[in-house]
């Protein structure tokens, strides 16, 4: 193996055909190839890249493994579709994921492969931990090899028993610390730790009971309000069950008594205004079907997710043991929950790389959710749910219309993307598309628009991605969105917007474009 790869990487006379024929006669594993290439450290070479791509078309597994190893670190965006295809084969998945991880912007493609070949999730999760994209980071933490051990180690610490249950007196500092601990357990974006031990519910009950004895502060009000939301629509609702309504009533009572303190600070502290706005609605839903947009305290913008409750129970939390249930745009928008006479199978969630589907159909005066399908645990699927059609339609319409949770840059991203989807000619007139606009809550005053050229490029044809930064600070979101669309219509954006991607300069030259690297630092 070492001799073969040394010859291939140094001798330009060695053809891809020769490499293919010789590697098919060797016995080796994926890690053998990687070890030899680390030792040889071959320089970047178009010849090797072309040979690697040719090997990937082979029906021989050994040839494919060597092709993947040679391509890793030198692949470009046009290689992604083939790497995704190969990654679905168990023998090729580890190296396909490594090749994808080395392509800027292909992290979601690596996740797509890892979700279909569970054996590589640990490695992919470990490589992506700390990624700046919150969705990628959330998946990485949930799937890294050390995550479940970390969860159990934390759950094994008997902080709650020691601090809340074994003490006759709980001081303010301990109460504050345990409140944060309880919230972290209940609202983990990956999966909930709350309920791991039987005493968790007892500890929560005592913590809530002690709230009325604390001096009122904004920090404490935020904790109470945040935990109350978990009792309404999060995994805590599944754990405490019949105690839910009583605990919510106690929390609302305390927050009501603290309202004067919060009102005094609401003008200067957005968190106080958030508590005053959210606390009246901290109740168990009165309807059998409900969509709840759960928000977090703004710092300066808060997280948000859409949670569906069936028969007053949060369905995703009940099935998945907590975790993030999805952005409102992915759960509610685009008529995803609309009921029609024609049955529609809807992807409700893709928690931990497994897909949860339900069929939604209108049958006379009722809307039916039935024929659940989950790619992991078919034995844990819920049964059939029937809802009053008028009440169901009203709830879906309210959820789609509610934009009170959006920060300005996210509003801009939604408006721009909607306009681009409604009128493909905006980018199509420049042979560009499709456009994707987004705003991260970590960069709350800016949005990012990505689009590709040429629009119809296939996976094996050259293409580049353009990235345009949108400054929203202090401006009206509708006007900003109008300005972005006007800019895209007025002149060819390929002449002004910067490019992203490791091979963008070379690809731009091949396409006859002037290369400009994007200066956008946030994603």
C-alpha cells in the first residue's frame, strides 16, 4: 500500500488505470489508506484529483476508498452529490463524511450522510462540535461520542437532592443556582435530562414552592417564566403530568406579585418586558390541537421554536425525550400543517437523524392525524388523533400569522426568501439561483443571502456560490427587503457580490468571472 501510493503521488507517469488495477489486488482497510497518506503528505495536484474522481466511478470498493482518501481536502462543491451518494454505502461512509467535512459549507451534507449511516455519527459529531451554525452545533453535540456519557455524568450529580431536598433552609444563592440547573435540565437543545432521577419532580415542586419567599428580581422572574414554558410545552410537561396545572398556577401567582418590579424595569431591560408579555399565557392549552411558539428571554434576541401539542401533550418531547422541536419556519410555514381532502404525509421532525412522519387529512368536519411513521421506533408511535376541523384551521392560521417572535433581521430573511421563491426570475435573469436567506440569533442585526451561478449547473459542472451580507440595524425590515430585491433586479449581482468556497477563484476563472472573495464573516 505504501509503495503504491508513494508511486502514484510522486510519479506523474502512473495512470489512473494502473492505480485502479493495482489497488484492486491489494487487501487493506480505510484506516490503512489514511495512515499512509498522512505519512506521505502529497502536495495538492490536479492530476491526483482527477485520478481520485475517476476511481470514485469504479465498482470496486478498494478503488473507491483510495479515491475518497485522495480527494479528501481537495474536493470542491461540485463533488458533493457524488460524495453523498457514495456515503450511503457503509464501507465508504466514514471517508465520504471526512471528504465532505473538508469542503467549506458542506457540513449539512456530512450530517445528511451520518444520519443515514449511524456508525459515522460519533466521528462527524466530534468534528463539528463548536461549529458557529447553531443547527450544526446542536446536531454535533447530540451525536458526538462523548455526549451521552456527559449527560449521565451530569444527571448523576445529586445537586438537586442535596441543595433542595436535604435542607430545611434554602438560601437565595442556592435557590438561584438550582433554578438555573433545573432549566438547563429541562431545556437542553439536544435532549432533556429532567426526569432522569425520580427526585427531579420533587425538587422542581419544592423550588417552585420556595419562589414566593424570594425577593423579586428580573433574573428570578426569567427563570420562573422559562421553566413555566417547559411545563406548558416542553419535556417537563411529560414528566410531571398531573402536577403541571398546579405548578403553573403557583408560578403565575408569583410573577403576578412581582409585576410592579418588572414594570419599573421593562423600559430598560427587555427580559422584564418579555416576562410581562409571556406570563399571562403560561397555561395548559385549552384546545386538543395547539401550536405553541416558545420563545426564550431576549439577550438581545431570544431563541424560538415551534412546539405541537396533541391532546395537550407536546408530541415531539413525548417521543424524543425533549430536544429542539424545530424553527417555526420549518414546522409551520408554507402550509405544512394545512389539512385537505387529499391525505398528505408530512415530515414532522427529524430528531437525531431519524424522521417522524404523520399523514394529515380532512374527513368531513374533522381533521385526522394518522398513519404515523418513524424510521427508528415503530413500536412507540402514537395512535390516531381527530380534531374539530374549524378549530384546527383556526389554530394553524394563527400560528402562521404570528410573527411576534421574529427579530428584524429574521423578518428580512423571510421576506427576501419568500420573494425569491415567488419570482424565480429575480435571480434567474442573471442565470443565478436558487437563493437562500437566513439570520442567526447570534448576529441579530444582519442577514445573509447565498445564491449560485450558473443556476442549472449539475454536480459535475463548475459553479460558484455568492454570499451577500445584509445590514438591518436600525432599519425597517420591509424597506431592507425591498432594497435587496431591487439590488438583485437592477444589475448583475455577480459583478458586485463576493464568492465563498475553497475553489471559488479557480472556478470563477473557468466561468469567465472576476473573482471577489466575500467579506461576510457571519453565517
